[in-house]
């Protein structure tokens, strides 16, 4: 297996502060590496350094694979406003795109007259041959094919790239990169804004990708599905763990147990050594004093001096042992700061909090939601899923009263208190500082406010930051502070963990699972849906709606059963009904036989158990055999 890139002792400073150091990383051909770490640890910066787009403060990068054979999808990019979606996809391959533009220019010049047209005609043939020999037409075809596969139909290709949604832009860039098929592909948050169908497509493409992959993602299931190893970036280096995210968690838990056991053992050794050193100090002093005060016999004096010398030697040996132990000490486990969050409702006792009664919603004559019908009780955790554009956010806005249905009704219990988290994060007081936004609350002291902000990972001077100047991840945490104080008995959350790192997502999940109120949730994070939801609502384009009474895991199992047994749940229910009816008939026969005397059973069976029932029993058995 060839090595494509080697990073040695990389260091990076940011505003005079070390971002990371001692980063050593090898990327071998065929690997699919997930670069993992907390927000702000420098993952994107490291990717840019590896790709030659940014300079490191120290260390070196050896690129065995030429940089021309690398491909990188960045989180942010500047594209001219007039560029169409298709043109943006073509831009990914600089060389072939330049040849394509040259051919188009020469074709325009050929349509003219005079010397320029003759020159263009002369240059067109060799350029066309070069373009064809380098697979230009195959590349164009592959770009179009990948765009369609990832959910960008032909009618969207001529739209301005700048006008596309975040998910559509992600699709265009992914399609372009996969069509280029670089030997080393670098992806920074490729799952952002993708719906589940696109996620499955991308996972399938990357699992079978012939090249090498290095990517950053906060989607734990995506890491599980795609990665062959997880590289954890810390301020003091990088550690590589084989497998996906679940394997990484197992490695970390085992490391933690081993670290704690070793630390405990070292502490016990330390206490024993310190006790020995104190004893030898005491013995030495006693022996030394005894030798000093012995004047009668020289032999007695020399005995005490020898004893004192022996004790001081042992004392020095124990001191050296303690020094070695200090040098090898692993120390106690250093835990990075974690979000500390609990969500509580105000003890609202009503059972049903929200009802959708055959609700429709249309906008500019286009049906977005049709016949949405469900109720949400206290303790329900309903996840709303569906492709981008199927109306998930619209449904949440109807639930919160921000929109009115065009037909049907949406009913909220009059005593319901809603906590709403929008993926756009509107409603935050942009001009206030974090501290001031909390001090507005009744009976809030500065000490309490600082403590709460610390629990949400805003330490010391960060509390004076203006909310409008915060990063998206920091704004998410600020929005959760509002939920923390809301006392809501119905939480309506629209993509709550966008921009959050995995550690923070897991704390938020735990808080949602402990929450006693009702939850209405939209999220592309399948792990969050898997852990938090106990009911699933599915939306389809053009307004389709269906409700599954069960968790995501149960829904996936049901889908597998349907695949194996096309009759699906209805057929299973039919079989169950047949079995129940058969048991009922046979139980009736047994009861009747008991009621008749033992010697009269044979003669009276036909009277007690009618021919019709016998026929029904035989029919039921036959149907069950056919369905087995």
C-alpha cells in the first residue's frame, strides 16, 4: 500500500496562541480517514495546510501524490454571481474546464470571417483532439450523470449557483468532485444540508470510492458507514483509531479505564514510597542522634553511625524511585470542558398538547403539506423526516402558530408553553452581550449568570461577547440557554445540532431523552433521531404524509420485513387474526367437549360442533399453511 502524504510535527498558531502542535499523520492509498475533534481545534485549518492552501507555523508536509491529483471540497467558497450550477460543476476540473472554454471560444471565432476565423479554424482541430484524448467528453457526461444521481435534475442546471440552497450547493460540489475522481479526496463537512436520500447516496459512493478519502464530519452514523479510521485532533497532536465512530468510542472508553487504573496504581505506589521516605528520615535521625550521644564505647558509636549511613542510603534510593514515578506519572484524566444542560418543563399536567386535524398548507398555489393528521401527547417525541423541500420546517411553523393552515386545523392546548429552536437562529438579541441577555431575567445575579454561561462553555471574558458576533456553534449554545430558562412543556426543534461538535451533541441528546414534556423535532442527524424519537412522521414531496408509531430502529426493522415479505405489516396482521380465530374455534370445541359426558362425546360431536365450524377450521388451517 503506497503512502500519498506524510505530515511531520505540524504546528499552527492563531493570534499568537497555539492551535495545535506535534501533528504527525500518514495517509495511505485506499484509506478513508475521518478527522475528528471539538469545534475550534483546527480541523479545517489542518486540511488546508495538508492541501497546500495555508502555511503551517512549523513542521512539514511531504506530498508523494502530486497536488494536481488531489480534490478538496471546502466549507465556504467564492463563486461569481453569474455562474450557473452546471458551470460551477465544470469548474472543479481546472485543466479540462480550460480546454472546454477554449473550444467554445474558438467555435465563436470560427463563425466570423477573415484572418481570426482562419486562425481559430486551424487551432480548433488540435485542441479538440487534446480534449478528446484526455477524456473531456467522458468527463462532461460523468458530471451530468453525477448531478442527476445526487438529486440535481436538468432543470436546475442553468440556475445561478448563488441562488441555490445550501443543500443544493453541497450536491453540486460533491457531484463535480466525484466526476473528477481525484486519487486523494478531501471533504470538509460534506453532509451539511443533505437530506437522508442524498446521505445514503453519498455513503454508498464513498464506501466504494476507488481513491483515498480524508474528511471532516459531525455526523456519527456517516463516520460509522464510511470511515476506516478516525484521527482525533487535539492541541498536543493527533491519534489514529481503527474503525468508525462506534469503534472510536470503544477505544476511548478502554483507554479511559486503563488510564484510571494506572493512575490509581501509581497513586498507591506514591503513598507507599512517601511513607517509606518519612520512616527512613525518622530512623536516620534517631540513629544519627544515638551515635552522637554515645561516648562510652567506640564500637557502640560506630554501630549507630553505620546504621544511620545505611538508612540514609535507603532514603536516597526511595527518593530516586519517587522521582522516577513522578516522571512516568500519567496524572489524572483531563476532561475537556463539556456542555452542562438540563431541560425541564413546568409540570404541565394536560395529556394532549398539540393536534393537527387534516391540515393542509399551500403557498402560491403549490401544495406543501396535505392532510397532516396526528396528536402529540406529553412524553411523545415525534421526529419529522423527509427530503429537503418536503415541508418539515413549514410543519414546525404551523405547530408554533407562526403559520396558519390553508385547510383543516392545528390546535394547541391553551396552557401549552412552547420552546422553539429555529435552524436560522432568529430571535436572538444580536446587539446584547451574553451576560446582559441573562441579567435581564428576574432575580438573576452576575455570579449566577457567569456560572450558567460557564456550563454552556462560555468562560471568563467570553461572557462579554456580543451575540451577533458569535460563531454559529456559539449561537446554537446561546439559543439553548433560552430553552434552558423557558420551562417549556413542548419543545419544537428545527435542526438543533447543526454547527455543534459531537461531544456537545451527545450532551444535548441526553438532556432531550430526560425531558418530561413533548418534543417535535426535525433533524438530519440520524443518531439524534435514533436516540430521542419514539414516533416518526414521514413527509413526501407534493404534500404526502404518513405516521409510524415507533422508533427509527423499529421503522427500519419494519422496512426490512416489508422487503422480505412484500405483504408487510398488513399481511402479518392478517395472519395474526387467522391464528386468533382458529384458537377461538378450537377453544370452543374443547369447552363443548368438556360439557358433554365422556361416553357421549363421539355421538354428540356433530351436534355440538357444527359442520359450518368444522369447515371454517379447515379453511383457516389451509390459509395459514398457504401464508407460512
